[in-house]
């Protein structure tokens, strides 16, 4: 798959944290998020990413916050990829709501899969998605992820992950085998 024209990737630094918090929040929370299709505004208020947790992810071994840039936009998308229990973990994924549905998201997912499989030699990628997000889960399924049926509780009471507007939120684990060179 080719990436959208002029899309480049780089690794985030601590200096990027404020811009990343703004991007991730704009993709998932509040009225700005409604410009795209990834909004969680009807499910959650509050933060989507905590700056302190983001700094910790940037500084951890076998953890990378990937930033997608274009000539016009210093940060158009981002995601976090890390090794967790011998597999890749994909999260904190956001594309500027005004730029969604143009192939940027697919390119970011592919880059994170490349890092986990090709660079780190990990056999699989996992992620968690709010199970009510059927449209988003279907998008990941089209990218080769499978629904595992494994459900995890939503961290109610931990406002670092948002303020729930419903009492039936939970995460579903998605899984994809990766190509490992060798």
C-alpha cells in the first residue's frame, strides 16, 4: 500500500507533547472531533490523553510515539506503538479530523506494524477499542485485525482516560499477526 503523497514519519520528543495532546483531543473529544468520523464525543468527555503518560511513553524502551507530517502540517497524525508481553501494542492513534478518510490513518497503522514486525521482530499487534465503536472496529478488521472476543473493563473513575457519559463502556481486544523478517 502506498502512503498519501508527501507523508513523512518521525519519532516524537518531549517537545511534541503539547501539540500531540491537542491533536489527540481534537480527534476524539468535543465539537472539533465531529469534523471526522473517529469522535468519541457522545461517549466520553475530558482528556483523551494525559501529558504525563505521553511523556512516559516517549521515554520508555521499546516504545515509540510516531508522528506523521506533511510539508504543510508539522503533525497531521500520530500513534503509539510499544512492546507489551512480547507483542506489539498499538494505541493513541489520531488523525487530524479535517484530514480523515484520505489514507493517512492506513499509512500510520502500516508504519507502526512495520516498526513492531520488521524492526522489533514481534509476531503480532494488539490494540483495545471501545466495543461500542462498531464503525472503527470494522475499519480495523478491513486492515487485517481480528476481533478476539476478549473484553476488558473501562477504567471508570480514572479521569486520565476521559469522563464516561455512559455506564456500559468496555474495551475489545483486536489482534493481527505481523510479518517478521527472517
